[in-house]
C-alpha cells in the first residue's frame, strides 16, 4: 500500500460522523458543485468524513485536494465517439474500476454516496446501490447524462438544476434544487475596482471576460484571437481564460498588448466576475448558474456538441427571459466580436440583462441538497 493511501485511510478514520463518498468529475461543471455540496454537508455535520472518487488524469485530481478533501483516482475512461478503436480496452478498465471501488468501500465504509456526473461516478454509485447504501444524484443539466439516467432508477433521491426532468428520472425521486454555486462566488462582495486591481487592469475601459469553461473553447478562442485588435480599438480590455490547449497561442497573440490578460485557468473566478462589465461564456449548467449569481450581462456561445445540444437549451431559457444574448457556435467567427462591442456601447441593454439575470439566481442549492440528504441518513 502506498504512503498516499495510508494517509487517506488515517485521515478518513479520524472522524466519527457520517461518511460520504462523492464521485464524478471531468469538468469544473461537475467538480465545483461536488465541492459546494461537501462544504454544505460539513457545515451542517462538522464531524462528517469525506472521500472523493474521480478519474486519474482528470482535473478533479488537482482541484479536489486544493479544496481540502482527499480523493482516490480510478483507472477509467469514457466512451470515445470519435475513435472506436480506442474503446477496445473499455470493458477491462470498467472491470478494474469496479475492483478499485470495492476496495475503497471495504476500507471507507460510506453511509451515503453522492454522484455528480462524469463517467467515474458510474461504478461508484452502481456498487453503492448493489450494497444497499443510500445514493444521491445531482444532475445539473437540462438533459440528463446517460450514467445518471441508469443510476436514477435506484437512487434514493435525484437533485436537479432545472424542472421538467420527469422524462429522465422517476418523478417521486426528483427534488428541484437549482445548481450549487461555489461559496466564494455566492458570498463575493468584491467591487469592480478590486477585481480590476487583481488583474492589474485600468478602470477607464470596459472589461470583457471571456471564459470557455474549465477546459476552454476552441471556436470562442479563435473568434477572440481574430477580433482582438478590434476589441481593443473599441476601447475595451480583455480577461481571456483560454483553457490549456489554446494558452500558448493566446499568450503569444497578446504579448505586446497592455489591455489583455491571458490565463490558462482562473482559480479565483470571483475576481474575474467582479472586474467584468460583459462576459462571453459557454452555456454549461454551472456557468449559467454562476453568471446568474454574478449578475453580469452575458453573451452565450453554446457548445453545439453537448449531449442533446443541452447548452443551447440552457442559453435559450435565459434569452427567452431577456436575461442573456446568444451567438451560435457556427456564427461565432463573424458575430461574436461585433455583438460584444455593440453590447459594450449599449448601457441600457447591459442594465436590462443584469436585472433579468439577477432574478434567476439561486444561492442556496448546496444547503438544500445537504439538508435533504441528512434528513434521510440520520
């Protein structure tokens, strides 16, 4: 047994309270709600003990320890739609992950298991259900993932970010809670000046914050790259979260530009939201939830290849309420920069979008989820 595992066992054995395994990850949209739920449970049940389970090599292996929780990584991969030959080892990986999960369960002995989506959640919740352990699912999207649909049949409760989820889950198990937003964002009281100071930007230019999700967004990055000079000539400044694949190219592109800040990933998002006058974003469920709480005028560019095109559905729900604008991914190169500049020049539209998106904010979803769970396992 490795020293790391020995450490995990001893830290897990310290508490005498309820024991929770939280499984899933892959993107910030799964990881950050999971951490928010864990924090809310810990606040209500200070003696509770937590262990996260994720997929080796994925971002949860870095982000969860940064939040102060132990995590175990499984040797598991998702189905590769673009290269069928890469799926040959999948059955072996799935079997191996079930054996790894069994060892973790025998050692940790959870009272409840929470799944937040991502393929690492499947073997963990399936094992818990086979052992008769209470399982809870949080489904953030308006279209449920395949793993969650399968697991939902035997889940104790299914928490959803939106209503209308009866087509995916048994109606008696659904609790509509909204999506848990990180407490640093819900509790942020930062001024625009503090946000700008954090990024060493000036207060006499409007700031556009471009964020393509935790892994970046190629089409959005290409559109910003192409129109960067146009944005600067319009008197704007840019905070540009690129994701890993585009970071080097963007840094090179912005090297001689004082009004552009390029970041591969921004950990302290509360400062970026505070600094932003306008946000350009993908429309994943968690990005939408955070932007409602941050109360920012936003231009959504939904990722068109998300399952059932659910990001377009997410964005359209806000567009219909005049709480956001939307640019189709297929039009992003032509339309994104001109629409961003037009919005920056239209104070009345900015105010309308701010007012309408603020009305959709849910700030206590993590507490509602935690309270519902604790009722059933006390």
